[in-house]
């Protein structure tokens, strides 16, 4: 019901001015928050889904675009402020294991899932390369794990540090798509 009310409010704007749009968006987000008993990150994701389902979603995306880089910088600075470099240095083996799991394990699973469906191997390789890094959702999961005492502060710091090497290595994963594709073409049973 909150989603329908939000849609109705946003759809009535038509030729909107920015103040009316902001008020309708704010009212819609309040309705979503009232209707869901969830953590803040989940509520924000739901609010984004609500906005994406409106007729004005393209305009909302265009309005937010200039802020994207600023928020990305703010996000990574705030993650960096949470990080304890001493914990990371003390747990380099764990960091290496997490990075390898992300680069190899996550990429392999993504590749296998993509090729299990009727997608070409090339698409599977691109998906695997694109997912060969730590995503923001892992921070939310790690925060919940820490809050529920399922992991130590040191492990949490390693998870916070893992994006640095995986993001740095990610362009190499995309560069490796061509050579891997060439190697797989030699096996017709695998290539499609």
C-alpha cells in the first residue's frame, strides 16, 4: 500500500517543479519507512526501488546523477575511517584468503551461473570479471555480523579492507577476458 500511494503521489506531479517532487519523494519514503520494520540500508534500497517504478524515475535519476561521485567518495572515505590498519596488517593471511575467494570463487560461481543459462561463454566471462570485486552489500552483511557478534572486530576490518585490492585488480580481470576466451575457444565442447 505505501508503494501505491508513493506511485500515485509521484505520478500526479506531471510537469513538476523540484520542490513538489522533493516533497512527494520525501512523503513516499516516509510511507515506505512506516510500512517496513527493517534496517536503514534495506529501507533506502526499497525507497530506490519505489522511485524506479514511477513514471518520473528517469528524471529522478538525472537529478541525482551529479551527486553520485560525491556520495561514492563519501562512502569510501567513511569506510576508510572505520578501518583499523593494525588489524589488517595482523591478519594479512585472512585478507589474502578473502581477496582470493572474491576474485576466484565469486567469479567462478558467477561464470558457472551465467553459462548454466542460455548465455554465451563470453557473457559469462564478462559477468565473472564484473563481479570480481567486493560490493557495498558485503559491508551491510559484515556490519550485521559484527552487531550480532558473529565475527570479530579484526575480521570486520579485513572485510572493510578487501575492496581495496579487489577494486585495484578488477581492471585486470576485464583484460583477462580476451585471453581466457581465446583459450576456451580451443575446446568446442566448452565454447558456445
